[in-house]
C-alpha cells in the first residue's frame, strides 16, 4: 500500500481558522483533507455569509463579480450540454445550490431536478420554482439524459458511492459533466496553502487530471472531453490574494489568473476542469 504523505497544511479562511492537512491517498492524483469533520459537524463549516454558493448575495465586490459571472456561466453550461447531448430532455443537477442553473433549464425545454443538502440554499431554490430534494438517495430510480456536478464532487464524503448511484441514474446514451478544481494548475502552485480552491475542510477531496480519469474509469465512465473553465482562475486568484495578503488585489489576481490560463494552453492544467464523460458499455 502506498504510504500517505502530507502535501500541504492549509487553513480554513472562511469560518473556523482551523488548520488541516492535505494528504496523498492510495489513488495517484487524488488528495484528501485530514481530519475530515464528522457529518454531524460539517454544517458548521458552511455557516458563513461569505459562502456565496449558498446565497444570492451581491453585498460586496467579490459577491457581485460572482453573480455576474454566474449568469454568463449558466448559459455556457447549457450550450456545452446541448453540444454534447443535443436531445437532452431530463437533467439532474447534484449540489444545485440556490437553483439558478436549474431554473434556466426551462429556457432550453429541459425538465430539471436538483439535489441540495443545505437547507437555506434549497429553500431559495424552491422559491424559484425548482424541484429540489435534499440528498441523492431521494431521487427516484429514473433515467436522466444529463447529470451535472458543478464543483460538488470535492465536497462529498464518499465519491465512489456517488458515482455508483450516478451510473444507475444516467441513461445509457447520457452524459456526465463534473467540474472540479485542479491542484496541478499554475495558480494552485503559485498560491500553495493560500489557494482558495483547497477550501478546507469543505473540500474533502482534491483532484488532478490523472486522478479524475482513474476514478471515473473505476466507476465505468469514459472521459469524452476535457474542457477549461477560464473564469475560475480569476475568481480563485482574487480570493487567494485576500487569503494570502489580507486584502483584495484585483490587478494582481487578474494577472495570476491570466497567467494560469495562458500556461494551461500548453500544459492543459487549467485552474478548474470540466470532465465530460459517458458510461462504458460492456
């Protein structure tokens, strides 16, 4: 068995100020936050008005940027789905947050269902007219043309169980879209322990391209395409600057985000990567 090593020691900048280790695992290219908070305590680490994916806040500069980029990103996400699966009619969004992505499905004649464990975010989503349940286990045994996880897999306790369940819910011709941060990106190497996308302990798992490929193949998925998410490097760099230097440095963050994107043209190591996959038919 491969010996576990400490990759980095990171601080929870958002809620507790506690320090956590990020360690290697038995899977090459996959890291894990240690210790992992108990399931009865994990909600504590999400209790912050600054945790933007659980609110629709526009109260400060970073929140405003996030909400504006989110609107553009939603359109881009549906374009990607329909480009890879033009006949998509049923969509499941896992970790659907406040539901803006779910709500937009109606514009594309797609019926959507979401899962969201956070009560506040789920309430906001339902107020927008969405169908959303608390857990993946609450989804009926029906088939979906597309299943999406937008920065969700890094949060779950047991990714293997999620991927097994997803495999059963995905139509045999359906597509799976998983977006996660990439710890081999330039901005991750530059900011190291201050890289905002480590986001301990909310992010339990940390992935590289190779690590994601191995995990997906182990659960009977084949990657069709790797796609960059170029806005992520700018947003993550903006947060990372604040964590590292105690202030928002827009110009420096823009420069680092741009540099990361430019380097990734050659290396393919983008700050975040969208993996588009299908089921392996036996």
